[in-house]
C-alpha cells in the first residue's frame, strides 16, 4: 500500500505542496501551486488564492484551494473535484475502533453530508474539505461550543442538550468512546474516506447508489434515468454500458462494462467485464436471463480439428462440463459464466488448474521447479493430464465435450450450413431435472402463482 499523507485542519496549501510533489515524482511534469490575485470578501481588498491539483490515494484528482488576505488576515480553505459528477452517488462509512483511525483522510465535496452516527450529529452539504476524521469531529465540537454562551441565556434546555453532545464528542476525541461510526454521503459521488488494506469485515464500507430525481435536480443534472434505453425502458442490444465500481482487489475505483448480445438460434445474454487499471484485476462473466425452462439441456460436441476449436461456446454458471477422453470435469459454479471459444475455454481451465496444483503462474520463473514437493507418481499423473490437455488445445488429438445444464443456459455454435439441420458432430437433448438439481437451483420451493398466500 502506498504511503498516505493526512492533512490536519488549518494546514495551508503551501504546506501540502511538498508532500503532493513527492507523491507525483514519477510524473513528467510535476504540478505546482498556482497563485491568483482575488478579492477578499471580508475587507474587499485584494488577497491571494492558491490552487493545487493533486491525487488522493485510492480516489481521484482534486483541486485544493486556499485563500488568504494579508490586509485583514482572513483565510479560507476548500477542495473541489477535478472531474465531473459520477454516474452514481456514494455512501462511505467507517467504524472507528482505535486512535489511528482518526488519521483516516476524508474528502468531503460541497455536495456531501457527514454524519457521526452515535453522536447523532450531521454536517449538511456546504464547503468542500480535505481533512481527516479527527479534523471533522473537532470542527463539529468547536462550532457547537462557539454558541453555547448565548444558548445558556436564551434557551437553557437547548444548552443542556448541546452540552451533552459536546461532552460525548470530547470523549470520542480522547479515545474513550470506541467504537463509533462516521459516514459521508455524496449524491455527486466525489467524496471519500480512505480505506486500509488491514480493514476487516464491517470496518470500512463503500456503497454506490442511483440518484433520485430530486438529487439530480439539486445537482443541476437532467433526468437521465432512461438514457441509453429504448422508449419502453429496455436495454439496447450490442450497446456497451459503463458503470462505476470498486475493485475487489485493491479497493480503487474502476469501471464495469456491460453489453447485451443476441446469440443466433439461442437467446440474449449479458456479458460483463471489470478491469482495474491500478492493480490489473480482471473479471469476465456472462449472465443468461429469461424464464426457467421446464427441462434441462445436455449438449455433446465432438472436437476433431482446429475448426471445431474455434466454435463459440457459452458455459453458464449452472453448467457441468466434462471431457471423458481428457479425464476433465468442471463442476457448476467453477469459472462462472463464460462466452468464448472451445480453445479459449480449455485454455482457461488448464491455466487455472495448473496454477492451483503447482502453485505457480504461467509466467513464474520458478515454474520449471514447480510441484517438486509432489510424490513422483502423482506428479507424473498430473504431467500426463496437462500434456493431454495441451495437445487437445493445439488440435493434436480428438476429444468430446459434454455440457450438462439443468437451466438449459449453455450453448455451442453449430457449423451446419442450414441452421434448421442438425450438426453431425453435435447432439442436443433435453432431460428431466433430478430432485438434487431442483433443490440446488432453489426451484422446489419456488412459487410463481398466488405467492402472497402461505404454502
């Protein structure tokens, strides 16, 4: 994890610049601080506004703005996102359990709401800030204390309630009230609380959500709920849709692409791809839709040459795959849904299985010594298995692929000249699902009619 710098409340832009410059040392042109002469809204004389474009780890670029007036001493610090509004709003929540958690960096845009849940205090949308959790809580406590003298005289009951909040906030700052939670909710999607790679389940959570019509209007955005859809609200086939996501590998923001594809003589499927530019994580998946078929489907294909290896194949999540000649079987759920070629599917099965057995990647320099700890007989058996599988992938031997799918969601491309005629090398047959398959798919307890009534 890269080293992070945390910015205490009141720290000036010129103090941040060296740290930001170090973090961007690899850039060809390090960004500097821009100074602009601007009007002071306190004394109406000219002051100086300083701007710095910097990158927040695990987040995105932001602009830090700092104004200072030498005439009256007025100062003001703000942050603004360097990009545009995100496709979705974001809600980030942190559970503080130790003093180190106070140093978590917080980006609060001018559209974000901050809430300390156990303190039952909420900071409404307003000035953008680059601070940390301690700075946020300190500012809240100090702002509440500033008006206590007037409240004590004018509204004693309010004074007592606010004093309870102040004392509870002081205990939190002193580390005497762990655990407690802080959340940042931003409809614009431009706010953030820094995670830590050591965070366990329930420590740090980020959730994205679709903005409401009212939130879009508050942000000055048009209603885009039907953008990219047909007039009836359906997804347009062969159109790529992009959604913001969080990489499960490094927690950086990334993008998930989705496309609906119409497979001839089969059905529509949704292809999803997630790629993280920061850590290189990649994920591909295929989802089939539609109603649950009455029967399962079994597809048997004889692979004889390179033409057969190039056939399109869709293996759904519910499909059991086997190749008797290669002693290969892949259980349902393994690899997820895949839409590729016969060669591509076998290559992925081989590489994933080889990595699990020999605990090495295909480009590992120690691969030649991999599996030395295995017994000689077992290692020889695995070497023969992978050798046969590689020969089949190269088209050097014939084999058979059997796809058994209780949801009838798997498919192999037919090479028959007339789609209405059967492929001589492929057999497609329907079968009655077993009780075990019905149970695993959750179909035995499914009720599609009068579902509001008790069973």
